[in-house]
């Protein structure tokens, strides 16, 4: 028992010491910049059992200990149909890391298994819906997900190259179908490579996707496209190590005067709408 206590304390300490610059400060940066946590919040930290959500849980515990804001945390594990080995692995890791989890069941894997078109997209939507519902029943007003910086950049590129649209994964958003609920992504600025380094440094083993659908559908479109983006970004980083940050920053530096059209609140705005009413005065263009 004493050994387990020392183990989780060492893991906690590594976040703010060994990985202070690469993980902790970037986690805090995202929280503060996007005002993800406010006094009085009750946040459901959603744990899938993978490295990202487990790190998220530890970071959320750590920032609560700093007591700069008064808020509550619950740690939700939704079992969408894991096999017994994976379910037990999540339970064991939560115990090892001193995370007091609440587990509830759903039949998402069984439902998604019957879907041919975009099963990963449907699974993600269903998971989020179940988590919102459970979190609200526990008095929460927010759910926190473990998406990291690489997820953000991959989403931007995937939208451009395969969706012909410019969009990003937002750091926080209001739920469309669950009134009064918000979603936050506290690991927004933390890179996946640093999460992997934290995992390996502490000799931790987490479950992977654990989805029996994708185990049999290796050619799933969303999965393969996201994997393509991972490989592409890795190649681009070898040429210019700040390329991923520039891709992300492009979504913060959009010049609406130099885009053909954009969409806001479902309304399409085209540059021709005001083209003839905004004739520039002064020096003539070359």
C-alpha cells in the first residue's frame, strides 16, 4: 500500500517538475487563455483509459490543489462495451494513479458495429452525448476531454485537404443539445509526443483505442485520414519544426478581407457582397 502511495506521488510530481515546461505550463496556458475553468464549476473529467485522458485527470487534480479557483471535479469512465481485460486495466490504472473514477455502461460499440458509414464519427458523437447526460445528472456544468495539440492541428489539415473547409477543434464550446453544458479541452496546447514521454518516463501502460469495430475495420475512413495527417505533420516538422504551430496560428490570424467567403452562424458571407461598396482610396494597385 505504501509503495502505491509513493508511486502515484512520484507520477504527480513528474508533471510539475520533469515535464513542467512541456506539459504543465502548456496545460495552464490553455486553461487561462481560454478561461476554461471558473469559480463554482463542477467538471466531469472524461476518461477513456488512454494516455491522454489519464494525464488530463492528473493535471486537473493538480490545478485544483493550487486553489486559485473554487471548483469541483468528478472523474467519469463510460464503458461503451470494453472487453473485461480493458475495463480492468482502466480500473487498475485509476487506482494506481489515485483517480476516484465513476464507471457507467453504454452499448455504443454494439450500435456502431452495425454502421458502415463513418463509424468513428458516430461513435464520438454518441460517446459525447452519453457523457453530457451522465455529467448533468451528477450536477456538472462542464465535461473535460483529453484532446491535445496534435488533434487540433490534424483536424485543421483534415478539414482543408479532405473537407475543403477551414475550421479547427475549438478549445471550448457550448453544447448544442444539452442546455447549460459546456465542453472544454484543457490539453489544447500539450503535444502528443510529450504525453508519450510522460507515459514512458513513469513506465505506465494504458489501453489503446480498444474499439472492436476498428479492430476489424483497419481501412476506416476517418481513422486512416487522421493517421495520414499524423504522418504528414511528422514529415513537415522535419523540414520546419514550428510548422504545426503555424498551422494552428493560421486559424487565429484569419484576414476576412482576403478570403473568398466565410460562414458565421449558418450565414454565408461572400467578398462580392460588399465589393463595389468598398472601393479603396489612395494609391492605385499595381
